[in-house]
């Protein structure tokens, strides 16, 4: 039965159609067979993905660092391990990117930003990026509600040996900046249809690294980055179960950290980098999902989540005379429930209906705070067809948002919108597929946009995005020869962002407010090439990605800077990964290039940012023993000691080292 469920699940991911084998009700014992055939992908919108060993071999600290290797992605990094890291896809803005953890979206109603730097790769099985939406229509309505999405999938227990009931992976990492990072992963088989996984990780780093400093011409001195220390603890426990015709999983997550924010380097005051801002975070959630196939044609997906987030920010002028006193605490509460239905009308035609209900509440100790609460109801109707060489997908999402505040007349009221998506794909040959999609979506203003004291504006309109995409995919495999497989994806796209929410000064320069005053037009090209090579006993994998992005600020035609490139969006960016495995050895080299940018829509020499690049290198060796295996890894990051800034005045680390020991039982 387990084999039958896996076969159905693989088919449902693409076409939503059940196989006859899934109708079997008894356990079937089959002899081992080998099936060889050319794989034909039916994904209407293919994902970019890093998974398995390729993901673990990257010399990166967090999910945010790994995201740099996808085309179309811009990461804002405010310096070092402890700095805030947000992801921006195809220049649409951070708030238009949905971030999903084990299939359920992570939320931040306060400011709409998810710090990708806090998520570790320690227990990550796969990291995926999807523009538009996934090809699978059997999903919660939330999956339809973002312009693009990042999916983080943690490990599901797999017991390779017959009779083995426990997997244990103990890891210790240490390196530059006094970094200490131990972790443990314990997976346990509880029965033939039930297993659990527990993962714990602790991180400490001083965040003190040297950087070169300049005022005008050339690097003229060296300083040390201070107040960048981080202490964090992450705990996760998951239970995974299988029913006769389905599967379920639950996840309990806890994260606690204290960190310093080193702040911006002020070039006008050489040697004065005494930033002492501190932040404490505590996040916890409990989530679960059940996927059940109730008949040969009808399937059901239930998902739910309860979450609590606490943030304490302190800026004390007694420790930093340049700071304004701030001591704020924020508490967010979220409850979420989703019910999705899938019905297969024909083998080639499926329809789905998803309904989501979400509640958010924000509590803060600010003066005149209105304590906002938000109810969100999403309904998504979608259909998927695969007939001959043609594949199509269409969806219509209805979003209804209703805000409430403690004081009368303080809430933004209700918003109700319909937004469509249409996707088409045509298979020219078993190796080549053409595709196109159109999607219109919007995001509601965050609680900070609407209600932050002296800044919020409850009259704000939603921020709309419109996406057009045309792409081609080539994929082939060969059983003989050096080149084993090749996959090429290329997409040209045009995006618009309407009613963009921006902060505008009022008559008092110390009081700003949020306004709908923006229009952005984005023209771009994404390309990626993956290849696997066999050279004797060596296996070589290569992955290169390139992005061209012309992101124009078209807000005010009267402005002399009309049509200027958006801040921090490079025209050209490129990344490459080369991995080599031979027997028990593995070598991995990764390269990132970010082209010239501007730090403001005013594209003038004063705001110009030079291109930068980094190279990372890792070497690992696995030692096998009777009862366990030991893997030792050495990493060198930023091999050529490139001095660069992702965000102006936030210098990044130069050359740094890391050692890692894994004991696998």
C-alpha cells in the first residue's frame, strides 16, 4: 500500500489524477524491478530547487544565503550572520513573496517581512522557488495568494536498512567570529505507519569581523564590526503518519534569540561604529496537515496552524549617544485553518476548491496604539488540464480582509478582491516545453503601514502586481557518455507594481506617513542550466543561473529620475555551483556575482554601487565504520577576501573559515 500511495502522490503533484493502483486495499508484496524510461515533466510552471546533498554541500549559514543561487532573486543583507535578511523576487518587493515552511505559510502581519536568516539548513531537505504559483492545484488557498513563493521542506524520516528504527545525526560546527553551532537530529520509527523527528540547534557568534573602510578614494583603514553577536536556540519536533489512503504530519517549532544590531557604518565619523541596539525574538508555532484520498476521484487536504511571535527592541542612548531611546515590545498571535478539495473529472482534467480562514492580532506597548486584529478569508477555485501536448491551469482567488481596532473609526475596514491566474504549456517534443502565464495579485497593507503611530495611514489601498511570463524548458537524460543529464530553463517576464506603498514626509520632517504613490515596471530575463556528468568513478554536478533585471521607478513623470533603476536591483547577476564527488570525497565550489546597482532611484554617481563577487569552497570526507559514519567538512568562504556591501553602509565579512563534524548513526 505504501508503494501505491507513493505512485499516486508523484502523479498528483503534476496532474491531480489518481492511478488505478491506489484502489488496492491490501498490502502488496512485489519483487524488486528496475524501470528505465525518459522522464517527462508535466509541471506547467517548473520550480527552481536545491535539494539533498547539493543543498547541504553549499558553504552557507542559512536559507537566505542559499537563495542567492536562484535566478531572479535579490537578497537584502544588513551585515553578517545576525543581520536581517529578506528576499525580493523579480523586483516585486519583499512583501509579495510568500514563505512556506512544510507546506504552511509563515506570517508577519506587523511588517510583512520574513527574516530568512533565522532558518537553518541543518534539517532542510529541499529549498524551492516558484514564480507565479505551483503547478499542483491541490493546495491551500494561501498558495495562490502570492506573486512568488519560497518553499522550505524539512526532512521526513527515511530508514534505509531493513529493521532499522532509528537515525541519529550529531553535528558540531565552528569557525571564524567565535562561531559555535552544535545540532542534533533524531529520527525514530514508532511503527510501520508512524515516525517522529526531533531537531535541536544552538548558534553563538560574536559577529566581530574586520572590514576595510574608505571615505573617498581607496580603502584607507581597517575597522572591526561590533555588536553583531547572536545567540539562538531552535527546537523542532515532527510526527509523520500514514493512513490507508493518505498521510498526515504535525510540527512543533520553537525559536528564541538575542542579537545585537551593528547598525550602519557612518563614513563621516571614522572609528565611530558604537551601535548598541539589541533585539530579542521568540517564535513558536504548532501546525499540521492531513491529505486523504477518499475515493478514486475525490481527495481532501486539511491544514491548520497556531503561532505566537514576540519581539523586544531596545535602543539606549546611555550606551550609544547617537541613538534615540526606544524600548518597544510587540506580540503577534495567528490562527489559521484551511480545507482543500480535489476532484478528478477525467484522467486529464481536475478541479479544486480551497477555503482558508486566518486571524491575526498585534499587541504593542506603543503610545496611542490601536491594537489591530485582522480576519482574512480566502477562496480559490482552480482547474488543471493535460491533454496531449497541451497543459493548462487557471485559478480565481477571492480575498476578503476585515480589520478591527479597539477605538471606533480607527480600522481600515473591509477589502474584497478577485484576482485571476492563467497558465499554458505546450510540449514541442519529449525534451522541450514552451510555457506562459499571467497572474494578477495584490497584498494588503501591513499593520505598520496602516496603524503605526504618527506614520500609519488607514486609507491605504492594496498594492497590486501584474505578471506576464514566457519561458522554455529543455530537459534530457542519457544512459551513456560523460553528460548524464541536462536541464535548461529560460524565462522572459514583464511585471508591474501599482499603488506601491511608500513613506512620504509631511509638513514635519520628523513625522512621515504611508501613501499609495508608486508605479514600478520591471522587464527581465532568468536563465538556469543544470547538468550531471559522469567521469569514470567521479560524479560532477553543475548549476549556473543568470538574471537580467530592468526595474524602473515610474512613479512621477515630472521627476528628473523618472525611469531610474530601483534601489539595490542590479542589472546583471550570476551564480554558479560546481560539485565533485569521488568515492568518499566531495568538493564544492560556489560563485556569486552581483552587478552594478544604485542605492536610490536617483541614478546619480553619488548613489552608485560597484559590482561585487564572492567565491566559496568546501571539502568533505566521509569515513565509514561498522555502526556509524563520520563526515568531516572544511569550508572557506569569500576566498578572495572581497570587500563588499549588499546594503549601503553595512559591510559584509571578508575571508572566513568553518569546520564541521557529523556523526551519523
